[in-house]
C-alpha cells in the first residue's frame, strides 16, 4: 500500500472526476486516491466506480446524503489514520486546485506538520476568480488573521498533513462540519503547537459546474469564526489535546467520575456568560489574591501540596516560587495541570481524604474552592489527612466560600431564576454543601483536627468572595498512616 493518500470530496462533479483523475496520475502514481461522495444525484459515484475498475488504488466512500464539506474531510482523515497512511493530501474536485501543485506540497513536507497551499503568497493567486469569490476569499483571510491571529491561508482545502507527526485525537477537537472546518482545523493544530508552512499556488476558476459556496455558507462561517475567536479565550482548554500523563483507573469512584466529567470542558454544553466571568475572576482577582497569601504564609521554595488543584490556571505565579505537588481526584484535571506546567511540578492522583503521600512530607497545603463541596464527615477526614502529611509547624491556606459572600448570593439568585422561575434545571457549578458560617465555626473545625487558627480573612481583595483560612499544625498529636 502507498503511504500517501489523496482525499477528494465530491458532490455533483461527474464531469470533473475522470479528467481530474487523469491529470493527477500524470503527476503522481505514488498516492492512493479516496473520493468521498455525498450521494450525488448526477452520477458522480458511478463515474468513480468506472475509474476503480482500471485503478485499484482508487477508493470510494459514498455517504447517504450531503453532510457538509468539513465532515467529509474529517471522515477522510479518520480513514487515513485507520488505514495507516503517513501522509494525507486534500484537494477539491473542480480543478480549482491544479494537480501540478501536488508535488510542491510533497517537496515541502519535511519542513512542517501541515503544508498549506496559499493563494496569498503571490499577487495573482486568485486573479482568475470572479469578483464574488474574490471578495469572499479576501474577507475570510482578513478575518482569520485578525480574529484568530493566523497568518496562513486558513480557508483553503488544498493541504498536506503529516499524519505520522499529528495525534489523531487532535482532529477530534474539531466541531465544524461545514466550510468553517478549514480555519477551525488549522487554528486547533496551531494551538496544539504543530508546525505549519505554506507554498504559493495560483487557483483557477471551476472547469465545470458552479461553486458550492453560497451566501448562507459564508455567513455561517463568519459567525462561527467570531464564536471561535471568543470561545478559545474562555474555553482554551477545550481546544487543546492533553497527553495522558496519568491514566484513569478502570473502575472509578462516583466522585472521580463526576469530576472527570466536569473537567472535560465540553464546548457543546457551554455556559458562556458564567464561564467568561469565572475566567476573568480567576485571572484578575483570585490569582493575585492567592499569590499574596502564599507569599505571606510560606518561605520561598517551600514544599507545598495544592490539594484539589483542578486545571491549575491560578498557579502560574506560585509555581515559580514554590515546590508544588498538585493533587486531584480527576485525571482529566491532572493531565491539564501537567501539560500546562510540564516539569515545573509533580502531579499526584488521589483523594484529599486519603492522600497518597507519607506523613510529615509538606511544608504547606492550600486549596481554592474545594472544602465547600464536602460534608462534615468528609471535612474532618480531609483536615486529618492534611495534619498527617504536614511537617511540624506546617500550615494550611484554604479559600472557602461563606454563606454571606457576594458570589454565593449572586449565584443563588441566578439559580433561583433559572430553576425556580424559568424551570430550566441548570447547575452552573457543582453543589456547595458546606459554606463558611462564622469564624467560630472554622476555629472549632480546625481544633477538632489538631490545627490552630492563625488567620481568618474576608474582604475587598477578592470582592468578598472567599474567606481565607490559615491554620498551623498542632504538633502535640501525631497521626500515623495505617
């Protein structure tokens, strides 16, 4: 079998497919051809079957209906991976892409993971096109450059993918099944640090038939482009494929499964306004607030456990000054954390109520927005584990929402509106069953777990959202791990 596959989606291209096949074979016999036809009513599939009789290296997949150009490319990409092809070249069936240029892509393939045939590297790249197509192309190129910060020809289908270099799972992050596929796929590949290069080409007008791109398609692509530019800021994690540094257990606890679902960051189930506010709050309010208390509580290079670390978005400064071990019950969260900070930290998969560390290991422990999700019994077990793994004199810093916090009042009001008034059954975040009621309550909980309360802070620094609890390990009682 050849190591290169040439993918050509078709719909009503009966007049083009045979001349195109002949022209391709003039320039390459070292590639298999895959046509994906969306059940063309003009007999395109029958014409391709005639070609296959003479050339067994030509393949055909017929889909039951017109499912979109993007979905055809994704189907072809999946086919290429499943059949172990190392290189995939994609092009249109209408002679817009000249088969002579295939060799240009192949000659460049050692230089990058994706080679894009660009209309914009030469002055006459689209000189043969009519005014409408020129306006669409130039507008699309301008918008992808400005909104997605991509200098490449991001809306064209003429490309080469080095599949042996690209993880198959990265393509699973793509949502678009229409023309938006082209800029979304290149954007995701770029975000995942794949190298992209370009070669100049000149595009011809169609040989037969009419363009499949309509005004409605262009409008949909513009909307999707704006949406992608915005959502990639709010849900950046959902555009990244994370290597599996830590594998999930075959049998998960209910808590582990729940938190894994939470950290999957599914863009299709987005709560955009809430998540936008949450990102802003984490970056501009909580991160500086966390930095302040870490500096105040711990010496530089202290060995600290972030217990319930999540994706670690707020740790970017702390990790530069402290020796951080990140602990979470969710492997999804830990893989994000490890990808974000690489060798600057250690990650530890486990439950904060049963920490997989030896006694007297850490100088300190901190967490943000964790304790409120635990019931009284779980809080006691967690604080007991914190005491066990801390060194003598070790401290805890807990960011713990109170009943009287502004964010709690606001979210309770939103949930009342959504679920009681509008009956939408929407939950913006996991349930919080143990919010702070008073300083006396926290002092009691810490004393029961052999901690001394040394700090209790609630103020404007975080817009009255968290009570920050600082406690020191009481050294009179020793906890030995069984």
